C-alpha cells in the first residue's frame, strides 16, 4: 500500500473533521515510519481495523486542548481537565476521523471494518502494538501550539 494513498485519505479525514468542528486548518508537520512504540499525546484513541485479508490499527493521539476546544465549540462546555465527558468526546471525534478515512480508503477497493475504540489517557503513556504491524505516523499541527498524531498500519492476516 503506497504511503501517498494513506496520506491523502488521512489528510481528507483530518481536514474534514477538524475543519468542521474547530474551524481550523490542520497542517501536516511530519510523517515517519514507526517500528517502536513511542510516547503519545494526552489522550489516545485506538481503533482496530480489519478486512477479509488485512488487519491493522488506527490510533489518534490528541493534545487535550483540542478536545477541550471541541467541547466548547460543539457543546458550549468549558473543560480544563480530562473527565469522562472529554474521553467520550475524543472517542466520538476519532470515530468520525476514522470513518472519513475508511470511506476514502474504500476507493482503493479495500473495505475496512472498525472496532469499538479503546481510549488511553495520561502523561507519557504508550500503547503497545505488536511489532509485526508497521505503522506510519502523521503529525498534524492545529494552531501553533496543539498537535494531533495519527498512526496507521495494516498487515496481511
């Protein structure tokens, strides 16, 4: 699978969802191949992906201030700490980003099913992914001080 196809699908998904809810234009700052499990942001949402012949992972890791801004814009709720509502909101935004990504990715002829998201929070957290699933990491910047990291990987079953 070419990285540019994945990159294009992710770009569309991030721009559509972040643009709609935050009225911001996310900027792709870097892309890299990840083989090791690395430190993530404040809130990470993990979605398992599968097709008939493939399995993989879709991780969105947020600077918590992105979720706080989403909640303020969409729900009129001010937040400054990670609560159950913030965790639920991060899952909802991720479901939407992943949904747009899967819709775009389906144009390659591969339909991916998504699992229910799992959410991890806390400073310096890591998510252990089997090393046999190589991942591409895409770091987006929102405003000048907030980051959104997406990791995506697929392997044959």
